[in-house]
C-alpha cells in the first residue's frame, strides 16, 4: 500500500496522511514531484532485468519521450545481498542530485523522504508506483534494514545520481515510516 505522510519540519506535527494515489499525486505535485500508478506487468518479481524492461517498454517509451530522459535500467536488492547495509547507508542521509531521480517499483517497496518548504514528505512507494524527485530537491531514501525491491531507474546521465550530502540531521530526526 502506498502511503504519504507530510509533517512540519520543526515540530514534527502530522499535516497529511494519504493512501489514495490521486491524493498522493496531488500533494507531491505541489512541490514538483511526479507520482503515478502504472499497471503492473504480469511477470515475476524476480524476473531478469531484460524481461522487466521489456514488460514496461510501452510505459517507459512514453515516459522517456515526455521527459526527454535517455534510458532506463533495473536494479534489484534483497536481504541476502552482501552489500545491502552499505547500499542503504549511502542514501540514508539527506542529499540532492543534479538530475531528476526517477524510480518505478515493479516489486517491493521503499521510502523517498523529501525536505521541502519547511515540511517533510515521506512517500512510501510500493509495486506499481512511479516517483520522480526533481534535481536539487533535498531527500533521502530508505528501504529498511531488510530491503527487497525491483525498480526501474530512468536517467539521462548517470553522473547525475551522485549524492551531494547536505550535512543536515533531518534523516535522523525524521526516519522513514515503513508502512
């Protein structure tokens, strides 16, 4: 189940809790974030990367055409991955990227937590969710201590994925809400 919570960044007071895709999309669009629900392809969660890409080719082609992004790939992470802790730690602190960070969840879940305009937006994304965090928006990502996901990553230039850390303690103050 997708979930969005919005909190005041100073007090932590809850301002919004939404599970409905349209409500989530509307709240996130107010800060420039794209959120969509795509129909899920009828393939296994552990299907090979090329099969996942092929299954979503019509949606990806339209998205790439609309956004001008260059290409897509697939990344999978599960609790047995020997580098799961290091991979989690890399994106757990507040950071920005120089290009949009676009993810479509074919399987599993993860939280994109954004710090924008004095609020903290915690978007728990699940299978069928597409999220596009604009370049230079402060955020962090957490898939939990036992990560399990298969996602499509859309990009123009992979150097844009390098995290630029803010040095803020926001991620520690506002840990992701795992639905």
